[in-house]
């Protein structure tokens, strides 16, 4: 599939809306998710400094969870600490993006192959219902619902597969996907629905190889979408 244009307006380029986050132990993880999404989508560009006080005000939190989030992101290699100046966004090139999505696709493909071996008719019906909800969300241009439906669809497949450890590693990898960038794109939403239809058909046939290939292709397409979008906003790989 060709990479259609991703939406460039509104929340699509601002990352997840996290204003007024509740104060809880994992608050720094939520802040890290927000900054990570902005880096991946190019809102925060290489070389830009992430200002702790400004970010705290933007998100309605104290400086502490922002500082903790930046320490975590430094460990991931997304930002670097500059003595006496703060945290600066690191370089992110095409190979980095393709590696991230390759890892996601490799894990998700294996889980899909497992699911194809054991999925039942009733579970296929549930997946069909989840994709129908996604189709409706795309038709009504509801990005939040699209994001939720895609997540629920893939989580259901992973549960059918039963690979809890693999699913945990997959969750760690998909943190780098700026989901709102995708869910705000109608063309991407239509492709997601069609891809899910093909996957459901493979499950219904018990075609293990096709299920794995189709799932992997979704993540390869995701990398193409993101690279193309970053290039359109002036971030060359």
C-alpha cells in the first residue's frame, strides 16, 4: 500500500492531550509518553531543548514528573542532557524508525500466527465486531474512537494468542508510535479497516502464514507513513 497523507492539523501534530493529568505514581510515565510522541511525530525537532518549566505548565503538572520523564527518555536515547543547559532532543533518522516498527511487526506477526492456530468462530465474530466499530469511527472522523478501536482489536488478537511475555515486549515497542498522528488520518483509518478485514479472513481460513504476513505488513506500512509524514514537515532522514 502507498502511504497516504497523514493529518497535519489540530491534535494530530500535538501528541496526546494530557492537560490536567491526575497526580499518581505513574505521572512521569504519562509525561514521558507525551514528550515521546512529540519527538516521534516531529513536533519536538532534533536539537530543540525541552524546557522543564514550560512543559510542566503546558501539562498542568509540577516540574518533578517532567524531570523524571526526561531522565527516562535520556535512557531511551530520545533526548540528551547538556550540562548547564538541560535536555535536548536527539537525532532520529529513517533507520531508527524502521528498526522500531520492524521490532513491533516481528513480535505482532508471531502473535498473529499463534492466534491463527487457536482462534475460534466466536472469537472471529468478536474481532469482526471490533472492526465494525473501527469502520464506524473512521466514517464519523472520530480520532479518539479510532485510536481506541485499533488498540482493542490488536489487544484482542494478542489475548487469543496467549503470549503474555511477547505482548509485554510489544507494548514496550509501541510506545514509540505517535498513535494520534495515525488516528486523525481518514485515509490511514480506511487502510486499517481493510487490513483488519484481510487479517480476519486469514484467521477464518486458519491461514497461519497469511495472518503473520498481514500483521507484519501493517507495521511496515506504519513506518512508511511516519517517515513520509516527517519528510513532509521538513524532517529529512
